[in-house]
């Protein structure tokens, strides 16, 4: 996750729109693009690549939202911890320190198993969003 200050030359566009007012905004800067996760009742988070921003959105949907504002720079929101090992692994993967090998070492797993944990979160989030769309909760 990165933080940058927008300048007047930065151009923004919606990279991906989700249900319930959640979206990822792409901001072009002189140094490349930054992807910002936005949701109601969430302070937002910026990422250097769209895949990480999308995984962050998947974690957000998997736990029905969370707020990082009171957890500090290295804390984990309680909603994520309570959700279980796979959600925590996916959340770790959205953090600057959380590559697959680090997460695998943290859990004592092989990297392949760690990737399967993350994939489960992606699938659950997709089903949650699909259900919200079917109910007209755009």
C-alpha cells in the first residue's frame, strides 16, 4: 500500500466499480499510475498495482467492510482477524511486506497453499458481490 499526494496534473478515472458504492480509482501521475480503493465509511487505501487493489476490495467484501483508521501502520483490523486464516492471508498480501513467501513462512505453509487461501477469498467476495447485484443493492 502506498500513499501519495495528488497534484493538479494527476488525472483520475474509475478503474473498477463494485456494488454498494465501492470502487477502485486509477490516478495517473508523472511516475505512473496509483490505484485507490474507495468505499463508504472507509478512509481509502492506495496501491501501486490494480491486482492488489482488487484483492483489497475482495477482503473488504469478504468481511462486510472494515476500518483501518485506528489500527496504526502495522495493525490488522479486528474484522479481518476474526474472519479466519484465508482472509488474513489475503489481507497480508495487500500489504507491502506480504508477498506469498512471507505469508507462507508466517503460517508454515507452502506457497501453493497460501495462494489457495487467497483464491478462496477472491471466490467468496465474487459470490457476495453477485448476491448483492441480484438483490439490486447497487
